[in-house]
């Protein structure tokens, strides 16, 4: 237990699983049924991007006319997820083409605007879940399969998300990059981050790199020269972390990640959770940095994709400077602050300054 932590703070919150992981399990169970497996599987194992194989309880498998349908009930663990407890249903049938095709059923949205990771017209099933579903199906067959995903009640649940603002209609999105849901708890996350900062200082780190989550973490490890103790995941707790930097002797701190999160700091939105902060696009507008465009972007990723290379670098530099200024004020100018912005693929968009201390 870290100094200052009590037993309730150190208690582990239970992890859950994403809708994407549940969809992969439902699809695999349904394909096993399509192959003539047992009419009801009590459990199905799914490969995760981490290399783990996770078992899911199967709610039911139904044989239909020319297709098979299976359901997995989502367990989001101790995370207050709006989709916790929903049924994720996959209906599968054979198709002549050897690939795996996706359709949106009841309660699963469809993309209508550009700028998201899935093009307009496609079901709102993100790339990560698509890969997980394909990997799960390919464990049992190489034949072509059409997968229709449904979330009963998903259209109503979507009203509690940003989907309507993003142009995703008809239901929720099938999400998840790792297959796991890490539970949100301000107290637990703050204790964890504080411990990581303590460890970094004790290890002699002078130049820590703070990232919001997985996108920033993966790209930072790929593009920067970092020690294990140098990289610290902040989640949404930027106000807590920046205010606490004065307790440490760090010389140069790099904020590294996607502008969809980090741009919020420029607007002094120190809790960057989507439910408790303005959208990054709104903050860019308020800062007067929004370029003149022929169409309205729906995400920060889409905004940068609309720009030419020079315009992209200019916006990233100016936005990075605004983020760095706001973060420096928040931490009381106790150390040098730099900002590096990357896209969803982890590719560098630009930075506010020379990042030689991190390369």
C-alpha cells in the first residue's frame, strides 16, 4: 500500500468487458452453432489483443432459418457504463465471399457523417471490435460470414451518449480497443497516478510523459525514447495531476496524446471526461483556431483529416501552444510544459516545441 493510502482506496475495482469483446463472443458462439455445434453453448472463449483468451458465459443460441443467433450479456465491471447489463446479440449466416461482413441490427447505430474511424454508410462497429470479431470467428472457420449485431434497447441508450452529435443514428456504437473496460473511479485513479508520479521521481525521472490513455501510450512508446517509469497514464484527471506537479522536481513534462482529449485543457476543462466537459471542437472554436472549411467536422480526428499537411501542422502547433500555456498556469509554472499531438493511428500531428528531451 502506498504512503497515505487507506484500505478502501487501495481496493481493486473490478474490470469489465467492452461491447466489442461481447460481440466477438456472441459471433463466435453463433458461428459454432452454424457449423452444427451443440444447440446451446454454456461458454465461449475469445482471443484478446493482449494475447489473453477470455471465456464468456453464453446467454442463449437460437437456430433460425439459414442463420444462427447468439447473445452475451455485457458486464462492465465496476464502471458506470450505460451499456452495463445489455444483451449483445450476433446473428450469423454464410456468404459466398470469403471475408467477414458486418451489418447493424436493432439498436446498433449507422455512421452518417465523415470524420469517424468508420466511413459513412457503415454500421458503427469500430475497427478494434471488427478485428476481435474476425479473430474469434477465424478460430472456428475460414468460410465467409455475414455478422449482424444488435443491442436490444440500444436506440434509447444512444440518447445518453454523444452518438447523435456525431451523426451516428439508430443506436449505440460497438466500441473497445483492448476488449476490457477499466472502471472509472476518481479516487482510485488519483491514488494510482499519484503513486506513479512518486515512483517516477524516486527513479530519477526528470522528464515524465503524461498521456490520457491507450492511444497516447502506444504512440509514445513507439515514437519516443522512454524508460518504463517515465510514461504515466492520467486518464481524465488532468487538473489533479497538473496541480500536484509542484510537489515534484520534474524539469520538463510532456503532455502527449490525441487532440480530442488534450485540446480540452486549452479551455481549462481539467476533467476531460466526455460527460463532464465541452467537446474539443467547441474549445478550438472558442480559441479562434478553427480553420475555414467547406463542411462541418464532427470530431477532432475528422477536423485534422480535412486539412492539408501544412494546415495540419499549423493547427497542431497553435493548439499545442494553447494547451501548454493553460497547463503551465495550472501547475504554477513549476516546470517546462510541452505538448505533442497524435491522431487515432498514433501518428504525429505536431507539437508546440522541440521535444529533444524525449527522443
